[in-house]
C-alpha cells in the first residue's frame, strides 16, 4: 500500500481508530494488545470475503448531516460517566465478539443476526446512560429496528438484522437470496411516492419499486476492489 513497509494499519489509526479495519478485505478483527505500549492494538483478517459471499449489507441513510457530538468525545464521556459501561459493558462486548466470530465461521446467519442486534442495542443503551446522554438514533432509526423485528417474526426466522454505529443510519445485514424481498418491504414501508415526470434513473442510481405500489426508494450501487476475490459489494440505500 503506497510502497509502505511494516504495519501500515498503525498509521491509519492515528487518523481514525476504526479505519484500520478497512485496510484488509473480508471479515476483520481489531483487537487490543495489552502490555505493548508501542503497538497497543492490531488487526487481523479472520476470513476472506469469499468465505461468505452471500452475506450482504444494506445501508439505510436516514440523516446525511454531521453528528452533534463526535465519536471520540462520546466515547470519553461514556467511559467517564456511564455506570452501565463500568458494570459490565466490556465483558459483554467480549462475549459478543466470540459469538460473532463463531457465527461467521459457521456461516450461521440466525446466530449472527441476534448477536449483531444485541451488541448494537447495548452500545446505544450505554450512550443513553452517558451523562449528558449521547443520543445518536432518531425516530426513523427506531422505526427501522421495529421493521426488522416484524419482518423476522413474519418469516419465523432471522432474514435481516440491523446494527447502528455512532449515528442514526442503519446497516442491515441479510443474505443475497433475501435482498429482493427486503428491498420491496423497505420500499413499501419507507419509500417516497414518485410524482409524474420525476426523474427515476441516472447512470449511478436506480430505483426499486414495490410490487403494486407507486412508492420508490433511490438505491445507489457501489462496487469497489479490495484484496480479496470476489469483489466486496455494498449497496447504499437512501431513505
């Protein structure tokens, strides 16, 4: 990478801690390296993207504006003021980490879906317990959470899961054979009605219409090259 020798992830962490996870393809683990002050953390690829090519991410962008508080400041406030954080959040995260790795190894979507949503819920519970509270989710975020649970209840199994980082935008996990149905339900529940004469498609955007509905969502497909084959894919969805 740019002809750099050595651990270039350490350089990326100076700008953004979590950025180091994006320098390797596939499924990546960012771990602490206790006792090593020169290298306090390290990154390892657990599985290449070819390990579970059917696993997809739908990103529901509900707010494109800057957050009212940055992630770094929010984390510092959390550590200093949250009783929930001090009473077991770190231990819980470690348990979830093991469960997530096991689910990925076995390609068990049901197990991955549950641990992913539980981890996301706990993260934002701690944010609310921080003083003053760090409120990142909005009403549409909660509506998407409810949407996911209702869809899974309808199918009597987990077909989609949500996760939120420090912001209101939802990351939905599903498998490729379920994407069409998930998109159609998203369109029907959250889509905008398109008026006559509105531009529907451009070179970089296309729309998804729910069957027997005049509602559409604008979907942007992005394909980018990483170190693995096949290429990782992300679908960005604007609600």
